[in-house]
C-alpha cells in the first residue's frame, strides 16, 4: 500500500492522560467520553479514514484492537466532524466518525506489546503462511486500506497474516521495509530467502508494494487492477515467468526483508 500523509499526534490531556479521569474499563463509548487521550477497545470492525473530510480509506481495525483519541475534543466537535485517532498495536493514525464508534467500543487501557524476537517468531511462520493461503481461497478483490478481509491491500494482508499469530508489523509497505532486516534477492536468485520473508517492490526512491514469500521465490500478494490480479494471488520471481503480473513486479523488485521482532506500537516516521 503506498503511503498516505501521517498526522502528528499532538494529543491534549483527557481521560487516560494527566489532567483527566479515565472512564472505568468496559464502559461503553459515549460521544461525551471521546476526549483526547481516551483509549477504546473495538468490539467490531471499524474503518479509519485518510482525511478529516471526504472519501479515502486509510486502514481498518478489527474487533479486539485498541485506539487512542488524539483530537479534537468531543465537546467542541461539530456534527459530522471526524476524530483523529491512533491504533495502538501498530501506531497507525487515521480519522474516524464518532458515530461509527457508538455501540462497538468500550473503555480500555493501553495494550501491552508482545515483544517477540526472531527465535520466538520463527516457529509461528508456518501458521502465518497458512493464514494467508486460506485468505486467498476466499472470494476477494483489492481494497486500498483493506486489513480485516476478505478484501485487502498489499501491506494489509501481510500485517493481518502476522497479527493472526500475535506478531505486529507496521501498517504500510514502506514502513514494513524499514522494519525488516534486509535480505539480498534478485530475479532468479532467491537462495537467501526463507518462507515468511517479505519481498518489496516499487521505484528506486520508495517501496510501494509488498508480498509474502512462500518459498522458492513464490510470493502471495494483493495487487490492484492496473498491474495486478485485483485481489490476492501468487506470483514468483523466476526470470522465465512470462505472466504480465509477474513481469511487472519483477521489474519493480527492490529487495526483501526478514521479520526479526514485533513492532512495539510506537508511531513511526513517514
């Protein structure tokens, strides 16, 4: 998923922060409780928008995820104005309609990151791959910002696959590239890749696409209509593969990376 501008945090005191009293854990969300600093656990999926107004999906969050309100204060919120929030598992910001939270969120505390290192991650990678392959078997189409399924974008399916076993990665492809330990790869030269590594594509300047390595240069990814399969599919890095999708991404191959640790949820620079 290509990057979108990431808003700065700038939260002001409110529930859960100095200067405010937090609602008791489990308290159902109410508009007057949506103050900066308050933390909420989702009980159903939620869309986060890329902008304060208008269309544009930034990401999605499934049940069980937690978000923190950054601003503005609900008391001064005009009808229909979105709230700026940050998802706490991956530090990803976005905008939500306050009405969309009503009935699907309860007050919560900040989640504790599960800070696994490579030795703990390695045994879980077969489950990560199984999850992604099962997702590809369900009817789906490419969805910019898609993270909860069945429709995903490229980095959304990668993040969701790892999150299915409790491993959190950054949200966007270019952030995932920075987060991973680099692994050398070229078309037809995939000896150093391991199943569960990430393969990155884009221009020399920036990563704009990511796939999940299955083994022997084969990778699962969600690609769009223009150059892809309009959904989840499997391609490979073999130089003799004449399929137009495989050819397109082979030309844009940037490198690969290995997941060595869990993301701690801290906001990452754009």
